[in-house]
C-alpha cells in the first residue's frame, strides 16, 4: 500500500489564528490547482494537554510529500505557523502501512 503521513505536533496559545492561517493556505492551494498537494489533512487538539495540537497530513507518496515541502508557499506557510506556536514543533514522517474504513 502506497502512502505517506506527516504528523506535526505543536503547542500554541493562538489556535484560532493557526486555524485561519490553515484555511487561507488551503484556499490558496485549491485556487492554484497545480503541483503536489496533500490527499487529506486533519487537526486534532489534545484533550489531556490543553494547548497541544497535532496536524495529520496524508500524501499519496513520500515523494509527493517531499515535493510539497519544497514549494515556496509551503515554506512560507510553515514559517508563519511556527511564529504562532509556543516553541518548536515536532515532525513525524510515517509510511502508510494500512488503512481501515468503518461505516
């Protein structure tokens, strides 16, 4: 099974500003409609540690993820996001092994 997932763990006291930044980035990327892009993305808030978040981003392949990371708009987005974080983020790069859909 092909696929790749990046998880970005971060802390912020400005979650609404990060959400707005993510929404604008997504709209801009959709309007461009070209180049490598994620398949899906979700953001999760940690119930046990307020202020801790995880962005989970799925790509069709590792190569697509790395090409996406090299885009100027991705680099700019990442820099702006880190400015809104309370400290550095942690990045996890994972090969997708299995998915299951529940109905």
